[in-house]
């Protein structure tokens, strides 16, 4: 819910701070909010020097790549299409999980991957938006964002599960904000921030960053990265509604068909549909990796 609504708040933040500053300042604001909350709520934060490398990798994937790529894509594609492309994250996660954890995929999961990525092809080839440089750059940005978040989720599950959700979130956003900060020389602040601008920034950081990432890292530790990423399914639903209602964005039938294919594919990959799975549907050990 928060991630879906965050697209509207994000447009207001980007309009003032730019897409680089919007992500970097959002990350630092999220860290500040969590440190204050930890103090007020008396949450004991424990850090190990060896965990720094994990924070550095999570900051690069889950913040710099994910939020940086998504915010850049938003500036090129708009709310609706960017939010729809976000739902490819579970597909990338399933592929990463297959390679990293040697997970065996059923025929339904493989079919889901093809259907999901077919939805992406529909969005690219039949989108109402012109296939210009903005579209290409936006699609590249969204791909980096989705792959980065999927990679970060799998890394968290495999390598950083021993680290608490609060510590992971604080460390991840600290490094993520630092990675993007130097790029502000290339993409500076758009206009002088107002009190309202900082209000939108902290609202975005408190909900879609601080709270959302703590819950997300807890889910990753409990049920795994790919299943935890099912939270992304509500993102396009909420984002498309608010984008059309408050931002006046146009959603075409092609956009909805592409989104439906991605959601159907992801549902098959995650086994969310009540379809019978036979033992013989499991791909044999020597079957080729997609």
C-alpha cells in the first residue's frame, strides 16, 4: 500500500530535489527517522564490523539500483507504466534464486516466467507512449531497479539473514544514500526546497522507506526473497489508481493487458494460483537453465 501511494509523493519530491537528490535525501531521512524511533522505542541496535560489507552491497542493490533506477524511470515514463514494470521484480528474483540457490522450477513456474516477460514485451511494443529516447532510458532504469531489488532481496536471505531488520534497513539506506550523493553534481536540485517539500520528503521516507523496508527485510528472513516480493503486486494497482485520479495520467487497454500478463506470470512463478502440481511437473536436474 505504502509503495503504491509513494509514487504520487515521489513525483512531488522529484519536482524539487531531482531524481538523484530525491533518492539520496530520502535515504538519509529514513535513517534519521529510524534512529529517532529506535531511541524513543528503546530498540537495541547491534552492529558488527563484519556486517559493513553486507550493508554496502544491500545499499548498492536495494537502494541505489532499485530506488535510483525506479525514480529515474518515473521521470521518463510516468507513474502508471513505471509501477507496472515494478511487478517484474518477482520474475527476476525467481531467476536469481534458480541460479544462486539451485532451486528447481516446475513447468508452471517456467510458463509463468515466459508469460510475465511476455507482458513486458507487450508494454514495450504496444505502449501508447512513443518509443523515443525517454521511453528507452526509462525502461532501462526500471529494469535496473527491478533487477537490483531482486538481487538485494536474495542477498539478504542468503548472506545477511543474521542481521536484524532495523539494522539492515539503517545500514542499507546509509550506504544507498552515500552512493548516489556524488551524482548530484550531474543532476542538481531542481528548485529551492520549501517546508512543504521537506514534508513530502519525510512522509516518503517514513512510510515507503523506513517502515516498508523493515517489514520487507523481516519477510525476506521468514519466507524468502521471491515470496516476500509478492508485496509488489499491490503497487501497480494503487499507483495506477492514484496516478489517473490525482496526476491525470492515461491508462490504456494495452497497459492493462501487459500488467495482467506480468501479474499472471508472477503468480504462476510464486505458486499463488490454485492449480494442481504433479510430481512430474518438476523440472529434472539436467534440464537446461532458462
